[in-house]
């Protein structure tokens, strides 16, 4: 009880009060898909220009050591929304588009915590945490959806832009579906006589597959998984950014008008720059780096539009914005889209080793920015922060008891008020784990190729122990496992402790 009172007192002195009532901030988490540290120009590592994301970074806190828990989407997002380590849930692996919901509906999730403080909650964008509790009938109301996880409103894609079904789902229903043309989805087998990228390569008018992605074709782009029917419901990739932005803004307006006394929470999960990269024509050719660069410029524009509206609506001072990415970057992730050929001098990976799918830093060290006008002082932080801690940190902010789980209250670090963040963190990449403590990271030996050949990324596999000092060696070139025996033993025992 004392703790709760104390937190409330801290809270009211931090944000002031209106008519004696503590005003809770709106919260927006903007989570990109596969964006690298070097893709954000505020990090001064690459050569793309992202002025709108830079605005957040330059007027908020830019974290140099901001982490996703995982080097792929599903586990990373699972941790962000639950405050639990994803490797504790065996289902938290890259999911097909028809997988059941992997978040236990009895869990105290991030949106559920916020609902305890009367927030109106929404998710707009990429979900990829499963839907339904068995086989989904896409033509009926879908339960076991964001609504059961704590979201009052949802407008999502089920999985990824490269996975079927390529439809939007709004509040448990596929948008635009017509009764006369039901939608069917399978990841096991094709439907009779339905064309695929293999049988009908001429259908790939916009993009061709490089690896995987050779099943159903929609909008001239081959995808993962088989799909039939639902023609009127199928999305237009080029319009996706505009659609998500419109839905996000409509949610905010609606939340403000119908629940004016309550703050809102928006989990805005943008789809860029994940494959297939298909930005709206007005962004095509703008980056000179092909679709990947253009898609990032589109996402940056989207952030700018959101910020402009928050400003227009007078919400900048009372909105806590967190910007990040679900995992690190990748160039060729399965389509011929010139990402490798046109990257030029741009370095999405910054000075980090690895990339998406990797236990090396570029897998999980992601762009990480917090912004809150009038509350957060502009700066750069070297505190280790992680998306795993959002739930606990918000609970503290709102004077609620910390939910059980793996998250820590790191509110002061997130607000830039403390230089200290986490001391330890377990990271995950395609089922493998590595352990970080202060400036060190320990990667146990793993069997298998040290490189994911298809995407040309070092995954962290090595037959021997790997130990790096990230402060001195951010590129992870000098393996200290042999020269620092006692440190290695310490890291191994700490990792074992956390794991069990
Ligand atoms: C991989 C896909 C990749 C991407 C990834 C998930 C193939 C060959 N590769 O299996 O293109 O979709 O899954 O990305 O299919 S994530 O960001 O959602 O984790
Ligand atoms: Ca991703």
C-alpha cells in the first residue's frame, strides 16, 4: 500500500494535477517491423533521412541500448504486451497466419494493466500473436483476439504482410467480406485449382520470390500460405500505411470524444519495412534505395502525420510516446526487391554485428526513443532498456501494483531521469538464448551454420562459448571467452539462474 501511495505521489508531482485530480498521460507505442538502428537518421549511422522519427529522438530520449527481447516478431511482441520472457512460452515462435492466440487470456497484459487505470485501448497494425483457439473460421466472428488481450478496439492484420490471409480484421471480423465469397486459409495444402507462384509465375507482376513466399499470389505478390475467396476483403498493399494511419487517428478522435475523461493507449504496430515492401506510389523512388528505403520514408511520414494531429488536437503535452522496432534489420528477406543491390552506403545495421534472426547485437538492439513534451528532457541515454519493461513501468507510472512477470519498473530510465537501466537481460533468436549483464554478453555454443544463408546474416552460432564486452567492442569482434575465464563463469552461472 505504501508503495502505491508513494508512486501516486511521485506521479502527481511529475505531471501535476488538474482540479486536484491527477491527469494520466495518453500512451502511444509505435512499433516498427524490422527497422534497424542505422535506419533512423537521428542515430547518425546510416544515410536515409527520417525527419519525423528524428523529431521524437531529438526532442526526447534516444537510447543507444534499447532492446527487443527477440530477433523475430512474434516472441518480441509477446514480450512487449505481456512483460514475460517469450522463451518461457514454447508457442512464441514466428507464427503462421492461421495460428491460435498464444497469449493466455488470463494474463495481466499491458493493455489490461492500463484498463485498470481506465484507459481506452487499441491496437492498429501488425498483430502476429495468433487468433482464435483452434481452427479459425474467417467468415465468422473471431474470438480469442486482441479483445481478449485487453484491447477495446483493434484493426489488424493477422500475421505479416507476406502471410495469408491478406485481409484486415476490425474488432473480430474480417473487413469487407461478402457472404457470397467466403474466405478460406490453409498452411497445409492448396485449395483445388487455386493458382500459386509456382503454377502461375506470370501472376507475380509486382514482385518475385527469392526464397519461400511462393504459395498464394495476391496483388501481384506471392505470399506464404494458401488462400481462397474473400476477394472483396483482400487488402491493397500500397494503401496499407494510409489505412492504418486513418484507423489510428480515428481511434484517438473517438476515444477523446466518447471517453473524454479517460486517457487512451494506442499500440500502433506499423508494417514497414518488413517484406514485401510495397509503399504507396507517392513514396516510390524517393529514397534511391528501392522499396526498402521508400517503405521507411513512408513509415517516417506516417509518424509525422500522427504527431501533427496530436499537436493540432492539443495532445502533445499529455501523451507519452515510445518508438521502437520488433527486431533488427534484414535486407533480402525473401523477395527480389533490390534491398541489397540499392543499399549503397546506407547501413541499417549501424556498427552492430548480425541482423534479424541473430543473437548478435543487430538482432535485438533496435531504435528506441521516448518522447513526452514538457516531461521528458531531450537527451541521449546509455541505460539498457527493453520492451519487456513497458508493462511494469506503466504500472508504476499509474500507481498500480507491479504485475507478476519478468518486466522491471524502468520508468525513470525510460523518462531519461535515470542513467541506470536494466543490469541483465536474456535475449532470444530463433529459439536460442544469449545473456547480457552490464556491458557483457554471453552466447553459449550452438550447433549449425553460423550464417543464415538465404538472408546473409550471421546468426550467432559458434561451436565455442562467445563473450563480448560491448562497451569496448560494439561490433563483437573480440571473443573474450578464453581470456576472461572468471567473467565467463560468472555469466554462465547468472544465465543458468535466470533460465531456471
Ligand atoms: C520468415 C520469412 C520471412 C519473414 C519472417 C518473419 C521465409 C523464407 N522467410 O520465415 O520473410 O516473414 O519469417 O518475420 O518464409 S517477422 O518479422 O514477422 O518475425
Ligand atoms: Ca519483425
